[in-house]
């Protein structure tokens, strides 16, 4: 039945990370709440019926963004708005700031968090694709202590991740992009929500007038972000101005996209086509940024 009201639940508001982790370890019916912009709609639709909510939103110290030894560390509670406006990110990893700026609408950006978005693992979400191309590291903490998960190992299926029960994402580390490296994310926005019907992130290194390294990830098309390895290999050695070669490499993103999602808005076939078009745009912009 469509009620628009969540089932009953108990509400906890821990004031420290340790307290939150202890609460989440109690049983499987506990669910962390960050910005609430994915969990609360799911609860209202009764797609999620947690027995208890552990509101981590006011735990101090989990929302900072700082540069640390060649990387940028983004706290899990950093909102999309604060990622978009971070000077450090704009200067050293502008693709992530630009991605945050393109999420949903102002309300969503003011409440939604990077940790919540990654943990939710919506196939149409933007950060998962971008952090996969960036080769980011996700820092998680549970009763067993802290561990790190490579971005391309975090997403295991539609709305599922490699997080163990009770573990919280505490931070994401992305590389500070140096000279000669450019990155871009291009998406086809769903007109109602802004989610990616398809989205492609590219990180490209140019040296001596040739592309020497490329990382490409495709999101929105299948259940998880897909690294486009054939397209990455095809990019190596290409001259930045060689549009035909970039287009040919971009077309290869289709090779890793079996099982494309189709729905009332876009067929799987159309999503694969979009991915090829968006890959060319993302690669061209990334190369321009690298030059
Ligand atoms: P919550 O809703 O609080 O939690 C989401 C899930 O993650 C829950 O299962 C929760 O238990 C878990 N969780 C939260 N934090 C943690 C943590 N630190 N560690 C472990 N588990 C955690 N997203 C896009 O990418 N692009 C868009 O264009 C876009 N458009 C949107 C438009 C609308 C109208 C709405 C409502 C949402 C949109 N979103 C979009 C999703 C939005 O970015 C959400 O804010 C985000 O997916 C979830 O973040 P949150 O902080 O709100 O998490």
C-alpha cells in the first residue's frame, strides 16, 4: 500500500562516531541516517523499514575537506553543497566539485552527503562513477576498526556495497590532480530528478603531446559503475587534437556494458548509445584540461 508514511522506528542521535558504531552493532534492524534524501523517501514508500534510525548527521568532525599528502580527504558528512564550494577541491580535483554542483537541486545539495550517496549506491548516482574513474579510496569504520575499500570494489550491485553490516563510511580520499592531468564528468540528466540516465567520468594524463594514461568509468547504464578498460587502452598514444581517434576510443565504452538497464524513460540500448556520446565529450574536456 502507498502510504507516504514510514513504519514505526526508534530514533537515536549519537554524539560521537564510537557511540554510533556501538549502536549500529546492536542488530541488523539499525540504519544510519545522514542527509536523509535517499533513506527517508525509501521509508515513506516502505521500501525500507528499519527498526531504528541512528542519526549520524550531527557527529562532529565528519564533514571536513582537507588536503593531505597529495590527496584530498572528504569527510562522509560533507554535503554536496560543501563539496561543490570547496576551494581545495575546485583547485585540485575540480571534477568532483563540478559533479556535486550538478546533483539534484539546491535542497538535495544542502542536505545530501557524499557518504550517504556512496553507501546508497544508486545506479544513477553521480559520485560513484566519478570516484571510480579517480581511483579513490573509501574509508570505513566498524566494531572491527578502520579499513579502506578501493572505489572500484565498493559497488557490488544495485543499491549494494562491500560495506559489512554496521560499518560506516567515514571519509573518501581522492587524488589531487597535478599538471598534465585533466578530468571531466558528463551526464544525461533525468529531467525530473537530475540523476544520471547515463554518466561518464574520464581522467586523462597527457605528456609529450600524447595521452599516456586514461581512466574511464560509466555509470547509470548497468547496476554499478563500470571501468571502461577497452576504451582506456585505446586512448593511450592518441594526440590530444585527434578527434577521430578519441571518438573511436569513446565508442569502445560499449564493450563493457552488458545487461544495460531499461526503464520507462530510456531503454538499455539508448543508455549504451548515450554512454558513447558522453564518453567522447568527457574525454575531450579532460584532454583540454590536461593540456
Ligand atoms: P541518506 O538518505 O541519509 O542515507 C542513504 C543510505 O546510506 C541509507 O541506507 C543510509 O543508511 C546509508 N548511509 C548514510 N550515510 C552513511 C555512512 N556514512 N556510512 C554508511 N551508510 C550510510 N543523487 C545524485 O547522485 N545525483 C542526482 O542528480 C540526484 N538527484 C536527486 C534528486 C532528488 C529529488 C533526491 C531526493 C535525491 C537525489 N539524489 C541524487 C540523491 C541524493 O544525492 C542523496 O542525498 C544521496 O544519495 C544520499 O545521501 P544522504 O546523505 O541523503 O543519505
